[in-house]
């Protein structure tokens, strides 16, 4: 029986792993300790069921599955007697999870480690052709089976999860056409952003906007309205010129700007109108960017923001709670103007720059049961050290203040310039497992910023610091231009300026009780604070970071806010037309918008 289980595990895992290695779909990572104490980073493969973990390596980018990792997993399965226990047994479970037997279930954990879902294997679809995709959607419509589209499972709120049924387009990743003359690219929706960027590079092109993570699939990238930063740069959906959606009731539809309002609804439709199968998007010439990182005092950041927004193509602020420090990161195309500036790179070694953090970790852990030594710190990256610091007492705001102080000093030591291709600078490490809440609000126009961006930050930081919220760094602030997509948080008139602010709390511990305490503080005290402050600024949540409201009153307030911002009736009318049995939605979408029809 043991041998049979092992062979079954390896054969099923091998099929999935080879496919994942080819696609480099997500970051699949788990740390196993064993084999005489050797620490191994391997992919997590359940011995009998598929376990999909969307995760980004904290310091080394994507960790793709490999055959070596598979062999290690199979060996570990033998060593541990083929137990079926996985890391997900200690992971957060979504309320709508069904308790399926491990042998016939697929388990998905999102990138930030905050949500998981179990789906029966017969209801987790992975079509290998457009024809198969259309057939699956049609069959589910006929039988009334849920079929929520999922991309790379990178959304912090797991907006793509649905325990009743999900469909992944990871096999549909073709780059269909690159039109260099008209500067457009047409791709299947399962293609990863990084994959598209690499294909465009050969033609001297790149995407006009990028979010922080490159492993997003293009379908999800567009449908949740991903954004970068730049006062004159809209969210990615604005650059879509055509979409193909496979809808339950109407089959495949092809939409362009000529379809007017429906096209503007469908670009950011959070997967609720149809399964996006194909996207055509505008491109721009490939270019290098000169990135400048430096630290300002808060007063300087406030007074300089308007000039910086107009001076730089890309700019973001990283505010550090409890510290008079704002990290500024600007990116501008490499051209003759940059030669007039001293763009020398930082001359300090990585060890020198990391010293404030490593010193803090050694000092703060000195009186614990496992104090850190120089030898233990060797090879640890920024994210790992920050997590180790916060893990000492993640909800002690005094300790968090000390960590933030060390991080501010790290950034001061990291000031300088670097020049790289645009995609390599606009995408960056987001840290370890974390809760994220990001909001968007209008702050005026490109020509006339009304200052709401700085007022919001002043209000937020004052409340955080006066109430002692254990808020780690950074609070990230970005900007974007208006988009014509009706369901985008940054929808607005042409020339409009929108501000995005994201707060976080890391989950540095594997202890479930502590993780729950962190989660409760973040989703309760911290997010409630952001929402209260945001009322007068008319904030709207990023679609990938909108969590289920905690109370019925919160839900009613959210619904009212949605109706003020979005054409909810028109959106629901489209849902009813294209998905009358409400198969594409989930509990979160139904709670916010209501059911699109009878399931």
C-alpha cells in the first residue's frame, strides 16, 4: 500500500509539476526540515491530491517547481510514511470551503498565505485548448455548476476562489501575435506577464504598465485592474484594445471599443461576465529606466509631491510609521537628461546596508531562547530578516517601532541610482506572507492636484501613531491617471489623478494562534481605521484586496459605497445576461453585488 501510494503521488505530481515547470506558473515553495537537519526548499506536493501554492520567494524571486524538487518530495513522502498532512492543514481556511477527501481534491493557497480553498478535482478545470474551454463553460452552464476563473492565485483576498468549481487557464498561454507596426500584442489569457514581456523584448517593445508581481496571468492582470505608478499612466485595463470572453449563456463574445459601454464594463469585470480567453493590448517601445531611491522627511515629502509627480514618469512613496522618513523611488527613461545627474550606484556593500537590521535582530533576540548570531544571519535576505525581527513580537508596537527604525536606516544606507530595463525595476519584492489592504481615491487632476493624497496620509499616520497600532513599514503610496473602465477604482474623467495607498501586516510566524491574532488586528482595528479615515476621501478598495465585511452594517455600508462609485445596476444586468445562473461569481462578489440569477 505504501508503494502504491508513493507511485500514485509521484505520477500525479509529475504531470502537474512538469506543466508548472514549463509555465513557471507561480512561486511554489515550502521549507521542509529533515534528512539529518538539512534545510531544503522544495515544492509542496501532497501524496494523493494536488496542492497548489501561489507563493513568491521572499528574496530570490520565483521559485519554480523542478524535477529535483519532485524527487525530494517523493523521498520525503517515503521518509514520513506517505502522510497526507500538508502545510495547508495549518493554513487559514475560507468559510465556503467544503471538507473534501484529500484523495480527490485540489487545494489552493494564495500568494500572501491568507486564504485557501478546496475544490473537488472533477470541478477544477484546466482546459488545454480554446475549444475545450468553451466546452467546459457550456457544460457547466447546462448543468448549473459553478466555474469561477482563477489566474495565478496572487490576489491577497483570493477573489478568484470558489469551492464549488474553478477553471484555470494556465495551459492557454500562447503569444498569438505581436504587431510591431501597430504596437499591440495579442495573447491567450493564461500567459504570464513576465512571459509576455520577454516575448516583446525581442521586438523592441514592452507593456505600457506593470504591477509589482510578474507572475500574474494576463487575464487576472486586466480583470482586477492592476496598476503601477505614474501620474500620467492609467491602470493596465486602459491599454486593452480588445477582449474575448467565454460566457456561460452567450458563448464566446469579442469586444472592442466599438462596443461602447459593454466593453468598458468588461475590461475590469473581476471574472463575473465571462472567462477571458484572449486579450489585445497596446505596447510601447522597450526602454531602460534610471531609478533613484532616497529618503525625505515627512514635511519634505508633502511639499515636494506635486513637482515630483510632474517631473518623474514613475514615483512611489513608502511611508515608515513612527519614523520621520519617507522612502522615495522614482523611475525615468534613460536619456541625455540623465547624463547631467550623478547617477552613480550605491557604493556600500549589501552587508553594510543590511547592518541596521542585522544589528537590531541580534540585539532584540539576545534574551530569547534562540538568539541570532552572525553565522545564523549569513545568507538571510531583507525580507527574511524583517520577518525574523517582527516574529519576536509582531503585535508589540514598541518592537515594531524599533524594526521600523532599523528599516528607515537601511533605506538611508541604500540611497542611490540604478539603471535597468523597465520591467526589472517596476516589478519588485513584496515581502513575505502578509495581509494587504489597498485603497484608491481621487486627488484632483494632473494639472491641479487638490492635495487629498497628502491629507489622507497625514490623517492616517496621526491615528496609527496616537492609537499605537503595530503598523510595520511600509505604507506604500502610488498614483495613476484615470481609466475609462467603468468598474475600475480609478475610473474618472480624462486627466484625473488618483492616489493608491496600501497598508500591510506581515505573518512572520507559523503559529496559528499568533497568525489569528495578527489577522484579527489587521482586519479589525487597522482596516477599520483606514475605512473611517477614508470616508471623506471617497476611498474604494483595490479589487484584489477587498475582504468580506466583518458585520452586516459594514456590508450595507460597502454596498452603498459601491452604488455611489460604480454603475452597479448595469453591471448586474450584464451579469444576468451573460451568466444568468450565477456560475462565475463567489460569496464575496455575491455579497457585494447580489446574485446575478438563480443558481
